[in-house]
C-alpha cells in the first residue's frame, strides 16, 4: 500500500473522529447520570469572563487553522506541515488546562482514538517522506 494513501486515510479518519467527538458528546450528554448533568448545567450557568472569551477565541481559531491544514495535507500541500504540527500540538497540550470535564465514556474513547491518530500523522510527517519536496515540485 502506498505511504501517501495511508497518510491521507489517517487524516480523513482523524477528521471524521474529531467531528464525531463533538456530535457524540452533544448527543450523549442526556445519558449521563443526573448528578453529572447537574454539574454541567451549573458549569454552563457560570459567568463568562473576558479571559474565557479570549481562550475560546484562540482555541476556535487554532481549530479552524488545524482543519484547513488537515485538508491541505490530504491534498499533499507541503506548506501545511508546520501549521498542522503547531496547532495540533498546541491543542493537545492545552487539554490538561481545560479544567474538570465531564463526558461519556464513548466520547472519551473517540477523543483518545483521535489523539492516537494525531500521533500517527505527526510521526509520518516527521519521519516519512509523505509530502512532495521542493525539488520534486520544481521538476
């Protein structure tokens, strides 16, 4: 099997899992025990500060850049390598600073698989020749 095909497939599956994470999380909130649902409702009713807004804006911007970089990597665009690595790494390293989170086990599993796929993609970007080099583009 072609290395670029494996690379592209991993990115597509990662994008599917990332979107599935969001939709499954929203759908399965109602299946959580009432005590956890009460906590989520309490958390939702907390006052949003300017710091919270700036963090949400930054995360949203990074997520959009990450999605664009992912799609560009599917198209084998070499410029997308650095934005993908930076945004994915930053979003992954920021997870411990989100504070307490409540999610269904299925949602957590999807997130874990997505993180593993990011590791696979990152490894392929750094250690394999999956993107065309500048010399190949000139030919």
